C-alpha cells in the first residue's frame, strides 16, 4: 500500500529548528517566557495525527496490501486553525501568553486536510487519540527532554 501521511506529531519527533508545528509551539512556550508569535494570521487550518494512530494505520495498510497498491490518506479529518491550536497548547500547558502575529513569515496553504474515507473503509481505521491528549503526551516528553538537556534548547 501507499500511505499519504498528514501532519503526524508526537514523542521522538525532532524538536529542533525543523520541528513539526506542535512540537515547535510546545518547545517555544516552555523555554521562552515572552510573547508567542504565530506566522501569518493564524487562520490556516490543518489536521493533526498523533504518532501512535499513524503507526496503527501503517500496520493495517501492510496487513491489507494489494496489487495494484491501495493508496490511502493517513491523517485526522478534524481540522483546527493554527490560532485554535496555539490557544489549545497554551491552555494545556497552563501558561499565560499573548498571541502575536507575523505576516511576513510563510504560512503555507490556507488548508491542508485529509480525506480519510478510504482508510476508514478499507483499513477499518480512524484516529483514536484526541488533539488534546496528543498535545499533552507530547508536552510531557518535551518537558523531560528540556529538563535533561536544557542547553540544547536555547
């Protein structure tokens, strides 16, 4: 099968300068005690998939291999704006930040969402981990990484 993976995030993903938006936001909020900047106006939407849900889908795809290959989107079908994502992360981390915006930064497409109907039908799969639970699990992991190696994150 062929998987088109949409915005997978979670533990063990890079948290450096090339980090996924969720890891980057969490890391930034935990180490910076200043303002929080969102690129663009924050109205662009994305669907985020927690890594364990992604792995489960890939294993099911392997179990259901076909010839010609089955091509499926692996992602969440619940869009969220970048503004709402940032606010959700701030709330989960129990922090007090003002969102600021930088319209000079690239924002990518206005929407990047996955149609996962084929995955639901052919793989009997859909994501199980909510965005809130995934953010919380990722934040716990990033906090440990920062605590163990703070010099790597400044």
